[in-house]
């Protein structure tokens, strides 16, 4: 599992180029009109993070994520998108200021909750 606290760290993730391009589109280009500085400022001011989970990870592996946030991730996600390479991108807004948590995980996750969410993802 890898956690980043800025969309500028997407290149450091050990994922395919297609997934990196997809993340840049979803985390920088679409919400911030391609302005990486604005995206980074928002993430820093709100504490937004992205957690990349491998197929072997489960939600309890997430650092600093208590039971309430795990519930929010599973049941109150704002976005659940199919991503390249049989992955899913989930966003749960967990704060009034719009901050939240992104999860990038494979559809073939051993975590039952994530596998179920993977089946609900859309394009």
C-alpha cells in the first residue's frame, strides 16, 4: 500500500503509465482545470490523500483511517470509477471543506468490501 498527500506525487506511484494518466485526469485536469498548483493547494489545505491498495490489502491496513472513515469509504463514496488495468478509483468526501480520501484498488481485491465496490464502478 502506498499513500500520497499531493496529486503531484502521482508519478512516484508504482503503477502503469495508463493508470498514472487516468489519475492525473481525474485528480488534476478535470477538477482543477489542469492546474497542478491549485490541486496541490486544495489537497494540502484539506488533508486529502490517495491510498493505493494492492490486491492483498484490506481497509484496516489504511493508516489513520478509523472505523467511521472506513464506513464512509464503503457506504458514502461520491465517486466510483472504472480505471485502467482492472482498477477502481473511489472518492469519499469526509469533511465539510470538501476534503476526503481517494482509494485506488484492483477489482480483484481480497477485501470483500472493495471487491463488492469494484462491481459497482462505472465509466
